[in-house]
């Protein structure tokens, strides 16, 4: 995208300049549309659950912008030689998540491919004065994460037959949970920055949120995570993508020696349909956390933002 010309349009409020979660185009003083898309191959065997996960993941980018999804289109790559009933189950899972979001599944497009891939193009709406972006953390903010980390590690362990049934159940429950419920709480408070944690891992997406004058201090013992993920990480059941995340961030992150290796890996672990990572004033953050806990969401205040001192991110 770096070689493409920048769009000069005053109504184009959020584009691809800062790797934000979705694009925003203003229609009126009080209304803007939010557009995003995402699709990928299966990470679980059950086609219905895969459809749910892929749809929840695509819808998440709209929630991360402070917006409400309204319409969605299926994106399908599917081998003609494969049993069409499998595709039916994928689409059923996706459709049910779109309905749960309160949006309308309006159609889509499919192509013949050698492998299965599925996702959604999603359009939402937002007040132009209430857009969340993934930059803007301020000193004094706290950081809230609304889902547990570790789904990438657990799915990696499952691919080699090492993940327990309870670990996979926890990972699937997290990946199929819409960020709708957390977003409905967060939207009522003064948010300075927000994103959803996906392929770049917790630390990669946090890196995008910080400005040149701020440092994030992360409390490693406050990170919500799938318990078995720590054990699997200690057994080196980890992903290549997590190591790419680690390499990319090596000059930006300081991890104190007492932080366990398993927690390190969880923080670099790429997530599918991960939670929202929100930066907001401390007083508001404590209220948000209390309301999220009432909903039964596994969440936590995982760090704070301070004036720049040393590395961009410090994990304690």
C-alpha cells in the first residue's frame, strides 16, 4: 500500500496511513460509514465453528473503531471437488454471528480455489465525532484487554495433538465471542485509542497505539490468558508468526528478566478474533473494567501509559 497514492478527500477520515482497523468515510455531519474486510483459511476442524470465528474476526474491526456493523458480504474460496455441505456449515456459522451482531448478511462472492478460505466484508456506521483510532494513548491512561491471550499457541498445540479439550474449548469460546458486548461498554467512556488484538499479537498492536512521546508499562501478572497456553509455550509449541512479531519489536520492547518465558510468548502470540485493547483515563478504566466483569468477560487492566522513558514498551 505504501506505493499507492494518498487520497485527497476531506470526507475520507481514516484510511491506511496509520494501519488502522477500518476505513471511515463521512457522509453527513453526524454519520460516517466504516468499511473493512478479512478472510483466512480454517484454524479449527469444525466448519461451522470456523465460520463463526471468521465472521467474529471480521466484525471485530468495526467494533474497534467505535462503530456498529450494519451489512456484511461473504468472501468465499472453496474447491469445487469438496463436499458442498461443508461450505453450507461454514456459511451458517458466519451468518449466525452476523445476525448476533444485529447486521444484515447481504450476499457475497465465491471463487473456486485449491483451499478453503472464508471471511466477510463489513460496513458499519459511526458518529464522525466519536471514532476510535488505534493511535492516541496519553500519559496517565490505563490499558484494558477484553479477551484472554494464547489462542494462537493453543491452536498450534492442537495441530500436533498436544492441546487438551479444555484448552481448545477456551480458545474457541474466545474466538467466537463477538467484541460487540465489550464495545457497547467501552463506547460510553472517553477512549483515547482502541484496536483489536489479532495477527501482530498484543505487543505488536500496542506498538501501533503508542506515540513517540509515550511508554507503555505492562503488568505481566495481570494479563488475561488461557492457562494451558503458558505450559504449551514452555514446551515450545509456538508459532512462526509469534517469532516474526518478536523480531520486529526487538528494538521497541524491554522484558524484565523475572517475566516467565511463557508470558513472553503469550504477549507476542498472534490472535484470531482477539479482544479489544483500549487506552483511556484511569478513573474511566476502572469503571469499564467493573462493567466488563459484570458481563463475565475475561478481561483486565494490563498496564499503563507514561511519558517516554527508555524503551517504548516495558514488560514487568
